[in-house]
C-alpha cells in the first residue's frame, strides 16, 4: 500500500513538472522568462484536488486550452491534464 502511494505521488509530480516544462517552452520562445511569466506558469497549474473539485465542463475547457482531447470521463480528462 505504501509503495502505491509513493508511486502515485511520483507520477503526479512528474505530470506537474511536465506541464510546467511545456508551459515554460511556450513562454520562452523569445529566450527570456520574466518574473511575471514565471508566476503565471505556476498559477496556471491546478493541483489534483482543485481538478477533482471542478466540473467536467471546466476540465474540458482546460483540455481544450492545452490542445488535449475533450472526450472521456472526468477522471480520464484529469489524467490527461496531469500527464500532458
């Protein structure tokens, strides 16, 4: 049981890091990141608790913003967002 919790936490951290990296690559097209852009990146990543509390339509909107499919259950969309 403990291993599963560590594995889940690790996967969530990797997903969050990947989302942050993807956002940083988008922002850094000019090769520079301002403090304001960095704050936007951090604030733009909802945590898993916030995602679970959102309505499916809100999650679909986040998926659409990131170019992710909007088809699937709420849980599937959350997984896509966290791993995209």
